[in-house]
C-alpha cells in the first residue's frame, strides 16, 4: 500500500483567476489524472493526501473522486492545517469545497482551531511528508511559490529515505499534453 501527498500551486500563483473558464485547468487535471493512474498501477497507490487548498489540491481531489469509479480501492484524505480554512473564500468556492469534502474518505484538521499563524502550514507540510511514501507536485523551479516549502521537506526526506519518491509535473508536461491533444484533433 502506498500513500502519496499531492500538492502544487494555488490558482493565483499560476495566473488562474477563474477556474471554470481557464483552459489550463483541464490540462492540469489531465496531467494529474495521468500521473495518479501511473502511481496506482506502478506503486500500488491506495491513499492520496491533500490539505484542501484551492488550486492543484482541489483539482486533484476532483480527479481522484472521478478515478474511484475505475479504482474503487483509491482513497482521498483531506487534512486541513487548521479549522475553517475556507472561511474567507467566496461563497461559490466554499460550496465547491464542501462538495469535495463530502466526497472524501477521510476529513480532519491537524490543529483543532482556526488559523493562528504560519507555523500551522509548516506543521501541515511536515505531517504530510512524514505520512507519505511520495509526493506528486505541480511545480516549476523558475516560479517557486508556496509549494517550494513542502518540496524542500520532501527532498530532505528523500536524502534519508531512498524509497521516498518525488514526482513533479512541470508546465512543460502540461504544454506537451495540450499539444498532443490539439494534434490529435
């Protein structure tokens, strides 16, 4: 049994300000789907952990929910860094978030209190790396953003544990997917 953390950018970090209309979101989901299926088939992936942040994590959660039809053993855990992380989100984002939570196999919060300080994010990152066999991350070395912190922890773990896997989806990977699809049609 394998457990992977899936993470990446928040929408605004990659210039996505409308998830519904931005064409890049579909290609990000396709890249996530492709990589998650490979992990299921090659790593005996059973659990995916996300913290439920907007962007890559919730898009991955959508993909996992869809994949459960074909891979019923696949499970989704949403473990937030603090309670009510969606409190300041727009109403439609909160509804979307609540729907995703309702589809997850496990939902919890690391700290049983609302946001207090950035240490809650550091604790979340450490928890996810400690509990995972690997990390699937949408990341671009040229655009660090918030995912760089968990990636640094993952690299440190990988130095000590050669079995810990880091799988990166890059903007180039997404561009190739988009071009392949365009060429196909």
